[in-house]
C-alpha cells in the first residue's frame, strides 16, 4: 500500500483550513487492503492529494472512547437514536497533538464535531482539567462524573483531498482495539474503513471510484464494532451483523484474545 501513495501530490496542514468540515455529511465504506491499492491508484489519477504531516503520508492515531457505566453512547447508537454523541480523546502520534473530541449526529444525518486541545498526558484521564471538564459540560449531554474510559483504538490513517478541496477522504487501516473493562483485545486484520466527508452539496469523484470497484456504502462505527467484539455481556443486536459483514469482506475470522 505505501507504494501507491508515491503517486500522490502532497497537501499540508496549512492548506486544510478550508476543508475541516466540522459540520458535515459522512459516508463510510468497508473494503480490504487489496482493493485499497486499486482505490489509491484511481484517486491519484483523478488528482486527489495526500495529506503529509511530519514528513509522512500515513499517520498513526490513538483514541480513547468514554462512556457511562451502562454504555449509554453505545446503546443510543445500537437503538438507532437519531440524536446521539460520542466522547473521546485522540492523539495524533506523529505530532503528539491531543484533543478532547465530542461528536454529535443529529436527526438530519449531519455530524458536528467540537474539540479542545489537551495535554497528551490527559489522554486517559482529563477529569482534573477544569477547562476540559467545562468544555465537556458545555457541549455534551454528559458530565465528567458520568464517564470513564471504556475502549482504546489504534489505527493508521491516510487522508486524501480532492482537487477542488470540497471533500476529505479518510482511510483507516491496521485497526486494533483494547477494552479496558473486559481486558479483551482484537484486530480487524486487513479491514479498511474509508470515509467520505463533505458538506453534501458537491459531487464526489471518490464515490464513483468506489462504485466502479463495487465497494458499497455501509453504516459502521469503530467504537460499536469494537465493543461488540470485546464485551460478551453487551446485547449488541445489529452490530453482530456488521462483524459478520467485515469477516465476509476480508474472508477471515476475527479473533479476540
């Protein structure tokens, strides 16, 4: 896969201000790494550029998802609640930039994200940071007393930008999950999650590329899939179907330890 990235012209963080898309429509796709190479070849030909940070076009991310004791954010998603949110901290490993992030999805399918820079040592515990807890109370339905770390995710991300700078494509590979409550860990093997982020008013060349390669859109949440895999006490419902769909795409059984 890294070889395919050599065909892309780079884009740098300073050029990304106009395409933050903090209020956006998201469309996700599942595929495998063999198909990803074809996606990247087609995207380079179409003029997409690859984000380069700290001299690299592949950026490792680590995230911690927070939830209530009864996993309310997970259950709201499982139960198809239209207005829902997730709370997480995230570190961009190459730069060590760390944020508290609150993602909200409304009943119109739009995703809004608010984030606050925090020190990297607060990745797993920001409860003593008055600024962070105030930010949480202002933008979330939860208070810090209701939340605790539930799950960590680690993955590598490629970010592409179309020539018109009207959409951003994130491509996540090498996905690993660790459930703090159960102690169970798993990997999605060579699963690839592609997400198209746009304001919804412009045509997407990437959607055509994926359609031509028979990669279909799918609603999937890394957090919900990870909880389903690593916590047998949770009634996962339809997310078990997502796990089976992933295994069918990669033609492998996902193992949990």
